[in-house]
């Protein structure tokens, strides 16, 4: 907890300094609705000429916020010739220690702004980048682009959507950033907003039903929304849920946030709150959903006091920037008593991360529907070293060995250094040992954990490093919060009931790997269909009920989209994959 309090003290001091320098106020209306004026309530949602393009080629992966980032997009604002941001100036310095800070400016004298920023303590001016582009508002979360990896080998691109506000300059920021970063921009005809979207980087995403409500106004059906989310973003499991907050804005980041592939934080309100049942229903929903890791989500609750308008503190409206988590905290009397508890929940959910409380100031006050996350937007590392791994979790049957495999890809085309990647693991919280992973084929590596006895607990993480100097771990934070599984003492008795099946690599070339975990024992037939429905390949696998990997040759199948169906008299599962 010491690092939490230290960061809080630093931000209080710096924020008070900025407070003394600036006297800028914002209306409550703007924050609650993300609108510049009440006139927008009656305006048509979209007035710009949106350019729809073809979807990206091959397999597409929407990059998650909690992956490696090279920077953050923020918007400079001016009022009576005063420059300011939607958060304390000191946060610019904090972010610049970790990554680039891409500051949108619109024709202002950046020399003057640079001089102002250079006076901030601990700022890294080498990481301050000004982007001259037209924009209308401070909500970069809502209108900034979504970043994807596509093609093989992977490259980063931008997906542009129709932003659900009548602000043409905001709407065109993704196009301007595509030019600035020299990335291809794909136009996806869905009415959306960034604050109402989160993804896990593995094909799952979530929004409130605002996306359906506003898309249908433009004649885009729910089914069309889902199809386009898959084609442009690679989202194959889209959770469109009701908004428990009961507010006009209906943005998911006002009450929930993915912290990792299998972790989500959700607001908790007092039992006498009028929306209490809706918040509890949202938490129950996620606690019973299966993550991309094949386990149920870990749901963390952050308790909030209630303001006069009936809403709570925006603790979920936070920014994850690599190993830092910036959380909005407040001196508002109804919310302030819960600040430290909120930071403690983040520390519990994300051990090993630096949890930083960001206190509001008079020119950057937090609203229950408008806080830190709304006013920032991460930019992924375009040359990231990506580790795709499905962990072994929970309680599993005894086995003589456990295979840990991963697909490790450098988006920058860099090769791995010698002796990499490595598997690090410990038994029963003992010392970690490490083994170099074996290259099975292409970018797939594996190592085996052997000699484990029933009842023992295994903790592990994967480490990779390439010639660019990038070092990554899976999970992201590594040893402080490793993957963990328990070997059942009762061999042959299944204690974990949730089965998991995944096809990778996807896209494939000469083969696919069918990965199963906790699939009920027995024989299963598989059929591979063309997209037209013709059966092209058949076979049988035998499930032991444990973690297994089956290699299926696809070398005689031409490039295209295929479906593999796994079935017996009890279970039928179908999955789409691509051959390049």
C-alpha cells in the first residue's frame, strides 16, 4: 500500500500547484452527457460523410487496452488563452515517464505549450508529441481510433467508426491519426463510441445496448453490427448488455472495465440505491461468463458513495498504461471516504502494478459519467512482441506432464534473442525455476512441467525478448500475478466443469492446432467445412478430459475461410478459421 499513498501525495501536491495557476470551469451537463451544448440533444447523431471501406484481410485482432502501449492520446484545450487538459497537468508528466503523450492541438503555438509543460516536475519532454489536427472536444476515448492487428505477418491498423455525436472534427480524428502514424484506416459502418467499448485482445468485447439503439437509427440492424464487429475487429463473442447505471450516456466505462483477459471491475453501490439490483445483476452476469482463457471471470467490486444526482464515484473510469494504473479520485464529500478503498481494490486485482490515484482539480473535475478514462486513449506498441497463450487454470486432473505452449510473434519482424522464450514456474510457492521453450514450428514454442504430484499448486509465466530490446511476459505483469493451477489429488475425478476449445494459429498455413481443456472424456468427430458448407476433411480425436493439443493438417486446403465442427452424441461445437 505504500506506493499507493506516495503516488496520491505526489498528485495532490502537483494538482494543488496547477490549481493555483488556472481558473477554468466546466459545466456539469457536458460531463454527464459528453456534449458541448444542450443543442446536441436534438441534433442528428451523425452529419459527416462517413467513408466505409472493405474489412481488413485475414485474421483480425482488436488490441486490448492492457497490452503494451507506446503512448496515450489526449486533447489540449484553451480558455481565455489558457492551455489545460481534462486532468491535472502533473498527469502529463506521469504518463511521459512511461510512454509517449500524443497531444492533439489545433493551430496553437506549441512552443508556448512546450514551455509550460517543461516546467512540470519529472516530465520527459522527449516523450511529448504534438499532433496538429482539428477536433471539437476533450473526450479522446470516445472518438479516437481502435487499433487492430491484421494480415500475416501482423501489422497494426486503425478501425474508424461513426462516432455518435454531431461533431465532424472529432469524427475525423481517426483519419488524421492514420495519416500521422502512417497506418491504414478501415471504415466500419457502425454507430459507436469508445467509452462504450472494451475488448480482451482475444476476440471478446462488451458494450451496453446503446450501440444497437443508435445503429438502428441509421438502418444498421443488430445482426449487421455483430457481423461488422467480427469482420473489422475480430470480435467473435460480443457481449451487448443492459446499462445498470440508468444514465442517458450509457457508456460501459462508467461502471465496468476489463483489467485483463479474465478480470473485470464493476461498480458497487449501497443497497438502498435505486439501481442496486441492476448493478448486482451486472456483476452476477460477468461472474458466470467464460473468458477467453476458458475460466469464469474474476469479478472485482469497487464501492462508491452516492452524490446528490444519485450516482457514484467514477473509479472504474481509469487508464491502464503498461504497468501503471491511473485511477480518478475525488475530494467530493460523498465520494472521498471511499478513495483509499478503491485504490486497494485495484491493488488486489492487479498485484505488481503501480496504482496511482489522480485527484481532480478545478479545471478537471470528475463526473460520475466523465473521468480519466474518457479523456485519454491508449496507442499500442506498433512493433509489440505479442505472446498468445491459453493458460492452464483452476483445478485440473493429474497428468505426468503439462505442456505450456504459446504463439510468440514480433509485430516489428524482430527475431527472438538466444535462450528465449522461457517458461518460469514454481511449485507450492517455492523458488521459480526456468526452462528454455522449444520451437515446435513457425512461431509456436512449448515447454513441459513434469514430476508434479497430486495436490500441488503450480504458478507460472512465460517470458520472451527480441532483438529490439522488447521484453514481454504472459501474463503481462509476470511473477507478481502468475497463472496458477492446482493438480487434483483424485486422479480421474474431474473437479473443473467448464470446457474450453480454441483453434490456433488463426490464420493458419499447413496445419491448425485444436486446443481443448476439460472437454468431457470420449471420442469426438471433427468435420472441416468450406464456407459454402462442403465437407473437405474428417477425423476423430479422443479427449482425456484434461488439457490437450491436437494437430490437424490443412496443407491440401487452399486459402480461404473454413469451419471446423467438433461433435459427438452430447456436444457440438463449431469454430471459424482462416487459411492463408
